[in-house]
């Protein structure tokens, strides 16, 4: 019943045995790791005081995890966020699309992609025409897709359906910033309906609702139904990045 293995590590006694064990697992189940005490001298001292372990350097962990097929995370929040995504959604088969009604969220998502060395799908051809119909004259059909603050749930549905059914799209992130005409709980229902309708395509869907109680309810409602949903664009990007990384790992080790 285990869908993902999440490791907190302060030190290793046998790199060789650890790598061997991980390589046997990762073709079937993803492994993520949070390596504590590797970023600073004080961190090493804290790890030694805690467990008596000698932490590797950050560079050594990078090399080790790459060989073992492990997805590395840097913070406790990312540790939880990524574990949720990997336990709920499949790895994408290609690049993905970020759909939002907030231009600021799109910029933050783009910056986070750049920090992680990720490329968003270039939207062109028929998909671009479909997105232009969804975004209207003031939005942007590019990736991130900016539906603008005038977006309704119908615009979200049009954009999501166009993206999920396009063969060039590997997955989608749906970002929602509440406005007077945007109803988070209604959009959450639409996300879930599209997820169920196109589940056989094997494309991951991640949601992100930022705001007050109505957004928290939408996030929790979706997570209860198997769709990872977060409060910030950075969290959503980190989650999709981990799914993309696992797709690479499966290709390498299978």
C-alpha cells in the first residue's frame, strides 16, 4: 500500500548498500530525501550532536542521490508537499502547462521554474488558438496561461480541457486567485470532474488556491479526492517538478 518513500537523513554508514537498495525500489516507487546537516558547519555539528552521525556535504548528497535515483528536497515543507504529489498523481509524459487568473502567480511560478531549471511547454498551433478563446482580449495564451482577473469558472474549464486533451501537454497546474467573480469551491469541483473524466490519459493535475478560508476548503476538498492542492505557486511548481523528476528516474532505472 506504500506509494512513496520519504527519507530524513543525517548520515549514512554504507553508501554502496544504500544506493543498491534505492535502485531496486525506484522503478516501482519514488523515493524522496531531506538531507539534514549538509548545508553548513553548524548543521553538521547539530546532526552530530543529535545522532552522532557525520553528514555528507551537500555536493556529496547530490551525487549520491543522483546515482540512487532519489528526488532531493531542501525544506520540511517541500518534503511534505512533494510526498503528497508523488503519492497521488502519476509522473507526466511531457512538459506541462500552468493556468491561472493571477498574473502575479504566473510570474512567481515562472521564477520558481527558472530556479529549478525547468522549462514550461511552449504553447503554439491549435492549442494556442484554444487558449486565446479562453483568455479573452486582455489575457495571455502563452505559458503560464493568464486568464486574467475577469476569468469565470467557464474560462477555467475551457482552458483546462484544452490543455489536458492536447497530446503535447504532459500535465497541468491550475492556480486560482479569488475575485468577486471567481468561486474557488466551484473551480475545485471542475478540476475534480476533469480529473475523473480524463484520468485514463495518465496526466497529472495539481491545483493551487491562494487566499482565505474558501481557498483552504478548496485545497482540502481536492486533496481528499486525490488531487494535490497547495497555497502558493512555488509549492505547486515544486510538486510538479518532483513528478517530472520521477518520470526521468523511471526512464533511467526501469
